C-alpha cells in the first residue's frame, strides 16, 4: 500500500498484485486494505466480484485460463481444455482439492491467430494443442515453476503480413516529439486535421477535434490515456503494435501530452497482455534516459510528461473510454452517463484524451512526417490495421488502405471457401460471401481491427451463440436492457441451438433486440443481440438445420426437470 | 438555461439546470421511472424513463432540458418498450406480487400496471440470492432487488453512512451491506434512515409493519385512476352455428382453487352464462377429462409435477383457446417460492420433518407423479393464447372475458380488472 501512497484509486492494482502472488484475495487482505485505504469493505468486494481475474475464493497454484474466443474454439481450444482437465483430474473452474491447479475459460485473450491460447498465472502461452496440454499437465504435477517451463511457449511472435507506413517503421524515434515542439500545438492539431485521422478503436471520432476540445477545456490539469484494453474478440493488432512499435505509441502519447498541456499519461493495459508490460516499462525507462519522457523533455524547460502503465483485471466493457476511466480510478468499470464526455470531464473529472494504441502510433507518424504520412489524397484516405484470424492461410496483422474491399482482404490472407466474415468483432457486422465488395471503412464495414473468417465447414449458429454468451458474460450489469436482455438472449439462443426453437422465439428475440439497441446504456448492450439475429437474416440455413417451422415449441425438458426427484426416489427406495 | 420544451405536443417550461424528467414532473406530466427519485442524483440505470428526444432514445432523468427540445414519451412504441423492461425486471428476480408484503406500495408493480403489463412473456430467470433477516427491524430480501441503487444513494448522500454497495457484474451482480460480517444487523442502519425507507420494491422492508395498512388501501391501490386499456391478441376463429354453445373447460394445476372460487363469485350471472356456455372438463361439474374439441380452456396454477404436465398438455390439445388464469399460471406464483430450495429439502420438510408425521418417509410409490425441480408458469410448457392476471382475477374479469369471447370480440379488459396481486 505504501508503494501506492495509500491512494484509494490504486485499490484495483493492489488487488491484482495480491491475486497474482497468492492466487486468492483473503478476507484479511480486504480488511487491511479497507482500513489502509479508508474504503468500505463492500467497495473492495465490489471490485473483486466485477473483474474476471480477481477472486476471493482460492484458485489453484497454477491458475490456467483458456481463451474462449470463437477463434480459439476453431483452433481446438475446447479439446485442449478437456485434455488438460482430464490430465489434471479437475473440473473447469474448480481447483483440485490439493489446490494445485484451476483450469477455466476466459473471454478472448488476444492471441487469436495463434490459438488455442491460455494464460497461466497471468502469462500468455500460445498454440496449446493436445500435445502441449499434456506436457503442461506434467509440468504442473511436477510443480515446475513457471520460469522453468519451455521458453518457446512464451514467445509471442507477431505475424506481420502486410506493411504500410506504420509497420514499415520509417519514423525516427524522437522526430515527432522534436517537430511537435517546433511547430507548436496549433500546427500539430492542424496537421492531424489535414490527415483525416480518426479514432482507430472503432468509434472513429476525429482525433484532431478530440485533442483540440481537450486542449481548450477549462482547468489546468489534463490527462492522456492510451486505451490498450484490446478486448474485442478477434483483435490483436494493438498487441503487435505495443510489441514491435511500442515507441511510436509512447511518442504519440507524449506528443498529445505536449499538445494539450497534460503532464501525466497512462497506458491502460489489459490483464491478458501482462507479457508486454516489462518490455513497455523498459521502453519508458529508456525514453526517460534519452530525455524524451519525464521532466524538461528534449531539454525544453517546463515541458513535462510522463507515463504510467496501469493494468486491467479482466473486463471487456473497460474498453469503453468512460468505463476505462472508472477502472483507472480503481472502481468497477461501469460506463459513465454521457454527456459530459471524458474530453472535458475524464480522469478525476479533468479533461482527458483517451485514444486507442493505433491512433497514437499514427499520430506520431503524422506529426513527424506531416499529414501525407497517413493520407495521400482523397482517393487514399488513410490506413487501418487489421487483425485477421479464423479460416485462412495467413492469419496475422495487415496494414491496409482505408476503403480496401473485403474481398481483397480475403485474398490477401489466403481465405478459401469462405462462408462468412465477421468484421469488427461480435458487436460488428457479419458479411456473407456475396458481400465481398463491401469496403472496410467507417462509412461501410467499420472495424476496430477484428476480421474473422469462417469457411463453409463452420456452423454459424455456434458462432453466434459464442458471441451471445460473450456479451452476457461481459455485461457490466448496470442497465436493465443489457443486464437482463443478454441473459434472456442466451436462454433463447440456447433453446434454438438445442433444437427447441420456434418462430415465436425469433419474434421475441427481435423485440428484445429492438429494446436493447434503443435503450441500453452503452455499445455492449446495443450490439449484444445483433449477432444472433444477423445470422438468422443472412444464414437462415444455420437455423433451419436445428429448427422446425412451427409457431411455438417449449424448451421445457420433462426428463431433466424430474431427474432430481427420480434420484431421490431411487435413493429412498434403496434405503428401504 | 431556461426555456420551454415540447413533450407529447404539450409545451412546458423548465428551470435552469433541470433534466427532462424534472421539468415534466413540475408540469404534471408523468414519465414512468424506477431508479429516478427527485431527492437524489440521477442514476440512469433502469431505462424506464427512456424518451425519444429530438429523435433519439435517451434516459430523460439524465438528459438536461434544452430550449426547443422535442420529447416523445407517452407513445405506444415507448410504452411497449417500458412494458418489456418491467417484464424483464419481473422475471429477473422473484417478483410474486400475491406473496409480497410490499404489494400495493411497490413502484415496480404500479408502473407495470400503468404500462398495461398483463403477462410475463419471458422465461423465469429463477434466482436464489441470500436473504438477510439478521436485523431486528429491517429485512433485506435480495431476490426482489431491481438494482435501482436508491438505497446506495440514500445511505451515502442522506444518511452519510454509505452502507450499501452494488458488487460484481452481469450474472453475479449483487447488493452488499457494509459491515464487519456483511450482515444488516451489524451495519448500524436504523428504521429512521432514508436508506430503510427509499426502496421502491419489497427488497428492503420494515419488519412487523407489512400489514399495518391492508391491501386495497395502500399507496398505489388508492391511485388506480391512471387507466391504460389492455390490447389483447387476436382470437382464433370459433365458427359457431346460431344457437350453438361455446364449450369451456377449467382445471387447477399447482394452484389453490382460489381462481375457481373467484369465477364462481359471478354468482347468479352463472345462470345467464350457461345460456351461451357449455361446461366441459371442470371441477365445477366434476367431469374428469376433456372432450376432443373444446373452445376455451381456463388453466389455474403453475406446473409443479408430472401430473400437471399431463393435464396441461391434454388441455392444450383439446382447447382452441387456452387462457392462463391467475398469478400461479402466469409466473408460477406462490408455489414457485420453493424454486431456490433443493427438492430433497422440500420432500424432507413435508414428509419427514413436518409436525405430527408418523412413520416418516419420502414416498417412493411409482404411481405417484414426480415433483419437478422448478415450478414453472404454464407458458413454458404449452402455448398460451391469453393471460388473465390476478390473485385471483376478479369475478367480473371472468364474466367479461367469457362474454367478450362468446360474442366474438377480442377480450378487452379494462385496467381495473387486470391486477396481478
């Protein structure tokens, strides 16, 4: 606690560290924290229950999570998980009596092109096939410390398949910073405006406007936040960017700080990317040594900006900027009521720029080399990083011009026999093979980076079900339409998948979708019912395989409902 | 900023800093709401007060009024969404009005009435959250929590105690009490606290006070003037030759026969009814099974064992129009209160631990129907055409619905005949 200055805002960081050290947060920890940070203990309990990776009941010494993203499913994650569970003699989510291991599932861990992925005590391991699962079980049973596990398991290479201006790494380190100081904030913002750069996380808000509004907002304290909570299933381009281009991102944040007049910045890094943390810390230290970060940047007196890395603890909704800020303040990640927007009332109610990793990286390039770095002319309006995964020869990162046709992207990644593409993750849009002429752009098929390919062997109802369950699991539970709606959608989708679906269920799902889209508090609830209904509209066969054409069919399973009674009667009859 | 906004074509003024719902309330325009309370900062979570403002749907409790704003509130589109929200809250928790002490004082119930909610169309998401009865004066029944966060705000902002907190997310969302033990008795809450008085539903209630005011004279019972006509679904076609009677079958599943008693309360009108109606299977005439084709089936009670399922399926097969009668048929009702309890515990309570039981044993005779793990509303087992809510529905409701159907009209029950408490 002393390390965190007894700041109640740090409670989540402390809890996360306790969890990783002890595999549990004890009741006594909660009490000590409550007294030390002057917080009600319920607030601490509230946080533990909110974040997926915090627990007040013990996990195993080896706490293993399989990524439950559809892309991992497609690469056999369920098989590997079963193998590991059997080898260790555990049920999913339940540690063995000796407390050796827990094998569980978690939402997408961002290793979609190299799954099945797992996290072991917070550290990512890729390509966990059955063979690796068995080897892993041996290591666990042998109590081999994680440090002594095969080194190659932990090497996360980035499959960079196509390079544009950003991935070609032409920008000299420090050049954006030098130019930003030379040309001044007005010109920085003008350049960003000319470049046409818009938020790359998916929302597409013009970057220059965000910076400009923040710069002109009242008060003298401002903040810069880099949103590295890349949780959209199927997205992993920020991971690669932080891995290979971390400096560009840091430089973009620093330029932003100088431009808007902030002296503090945060990288909110998702828990799943713990393996990137040390590398980033090292880069931050190096930049401080080189005078590119910290006090008096590049020797300019009074230009101060430093960056701290703050870790998430497992919550998709924290990718929404106002929820991210709540989380950064050490609270449950509930999206705030907007307006006011973070750009005027953000972190600690101060004006705050929150941008995606990719946005900062491009901004650095634009400031270093001018607007032409991003946008050549009207017919080449910019670039976008795509994370391509699923059924294709060459999954990985592609830097492609904005406006690239879906078909071109499919060709680039070597996709064959395509049935459908999910653009923009579960909350995005599902395109059929007839829609390859659609463009990847804000005005057509918008994506924050996720691009998942499904070939004709895939059952798209299973895919939609995976997405529906993902939303139900990640709903923050704040508003009625999303909290209850996502649960009901899972019930109804399961009903259909189990062969009990009928027309009335579809009708009810449509009504629910209408309500959730219109009345939910944030984008999660607004898009949660979309995947299953879009799949129904575009791929009716995926449904008709498991659905009779009847108006009503009950889900009620008499056999299941009387199983308990039968069991008791059998036990009783046995006794007599 | 001050000025005027238009709400459902009515122009109303607003004062500096007012939200849409505040301006509307000041001018006597009612916008349905649950988590909004004039004494507290808006929460914006229940979404009941959602209005269409300048063409976009937003919470009216968090949207500041702006001069010239155009607000739609009392439209069929918005009310049907609000009705769905009420239905979602009802199935999310255990909201069984007939067995709730707060009935008549409940804002959720009142709003549901005002919005014309007559049926719970969604599957029950049965919960078994922890009840805290530790405090001598106050009971916390978490199964009824709707997460409006009013107690959280009241305890923090008015009482200065900060005793309640929402924990977790999605599936494991909960309401926690800040005390060493997590129990209400150690929290320092008193009956005078705002937090003990602000709960809009029956989640935080005062012990020993539940029936000081009888049902029928409670806060919202007295204000039943807001009338909302119920729209009913289309009727199947009964092709009747002149003079041919409509056949009616009735039965009670897991119910108390109270609905049947209420039906008989139509008194001498039954003589008039039988001029047009022929009773088929019913406890009223003791006929034990349905004819091949029956026009209308009235089913009272929920589904709690295999015999209920058999009876219900027979009804559905024979009856052209199936009506769920009363709270138990609609939502499982009072029998569904056992849903969070394990079946063995239930059987032991009834057959072994009950007072006065001799030769205690759990019956194992294969002739006996099996008890189901959960009591379900009948629409989860068969298709239901119409819901007649109430505990029991009033005699006039039976009278009216049968008359409507006999005369070929779609049943159109006025507001004061469709309660579910």
